[in-house]
């Protein structure tokens, strides 16, 4: 998958200017952030996905405008012709949508990383209209959906964006052969990344931080999350090479479903 170098460079410059503050996957704010992305047409909209009294990722609710989220994130383009100082897609076609690179976005150190290893709480977004899905904050899914571009958003398991919040289960099942992570499951070892939590997969999976894309070498299996049939091919293309036993255990027992293809 391609890395969007101009976007990374711009984010790095912003991060340097604001002290590289790192916050959770979905920071909340009381402000509507209406100045973050330029003038939006029409009135404000209630959050389509976040909320739930802190029981889901992106909790806290808030009001979205056509162009901005309560946490200060913003989009450019779209039907409201949203504007900002720096649009991630510098060749944005008329009517298309992308994200604004601003101080609010610079707080997320994972933005522009491949969704091959989207961190817990993040979603996947085709944020510069190349077909490559990159890690992005949850609020962008709501903004893209409100702008009519839900097809360019996916959850971290690469499942279709529905606007549902990312769940925070009250308990963690005991599984054998792999490690679950996320709310009430705990984090991952330093050499692993928690990924995949979504409405379909309520618990994340600890995946090696150096996991390779498929196809895999002998003794490794290609693991991917089971998602809707129409987007399964995309999910498979972002699969992980895992040791055979772990891959097979996930396919057999992961809540929400997984698949393992051996070479």
C-alpha cells in the first residue's frame, strides 16, 4: 500500500508546532469547532456515530456541521464546498472530499499509516482518493457519511462504514491461541498492535507490529477479518501474516469472525 508522503510531512510539521501532543483515538471537545474547516452550508447536524454516554469510542456526542466535527477535525470539498488552509488531497476534484490538515488532526500520530495496522479506536479512510485506506480518527467517518461519501470509510476490520459507534464491551472472553485487546481486555505487548475493533468485531486483536502483508511465507497463514461479502476482498488485501497456529485459532474462535488462508 502507498504511503502518502506529503500528508505525513505536513502532519509532522504541525506536530512539531504543537508539541506532538498525542491523545486517544477519539478525543472529545465541548466546542463545535465551526472555524476549523471553513464555511459549511446549511445548519449543524447531530453526531451520526459517536455518543452513548462514554460507552463507545467517540463518546461524548456533540454537534457536527457540514464541514467540522466537535473535536476540531474538518473536511475539504464535498457538497458544502468546505475549505481549509491545507487540504490533504491537493488535486481535489470538484465534488470530491478529503480531510483538512490542521492542529486538531496533528494530535493523532497514527494518521496516514496504512490500515494494515490501524490502532485501536481508529477507522480506515480513503482520505486522498487514491484507493488506499489509511488510519484516521472516528470523527472523519461521521463527516464523510454526512457529506455522502460513506463508501470511502471503513472500520478498522475493513468492514463497511454504517455510522454505528465502536463498541466497548463490559467483559472480555477468554480465548486460547491469540490475545484479545481493547476495553476490559487490556492492551498488547510492546511488540504488538491492538487492531480490528469495530461494530462487527467488538474486541481488538493483538497483531505483531511488524506483521507483513499477505501472501505469506511457509509456516505462516494470512489472517483477515470476516466482513460483509461486498468488501471482503478489500479486507483480505489488508490481511496479516501470522504464525500458523495463531492464524488458525483466530479463524476458529475470534468473536465476529476471522479467516485464515495457508500458503
